């Protein structure tokens, strides 16, 4: 087996593990979007009516 073939096989063998690991990151900084006329309230962790 040549070195190129061995490296290609190694990359293909590790690709699913690397792709899966990317899904388990820190998701605490995701953006929250609320409907029009509402804003995100950190205290209640919910969308509330915007004070006009």
C-alpha cells in the first residue's frame, strides 16, 4: 500500500468522527429571535411584549 493510499484511507476513516465532534460544541451563544413586537427577556428566558 502506498503512502498516498494509506493517508486517504486514514482521512476517510476519521471523517465521520470529526464531523460528529463538530456537533457537540458550546451552543449557549445561539441567537434567539422573537416575533415582531416582542423582545427576548433574559430573566424569564422567553419572548415578552416590547415596552413602547
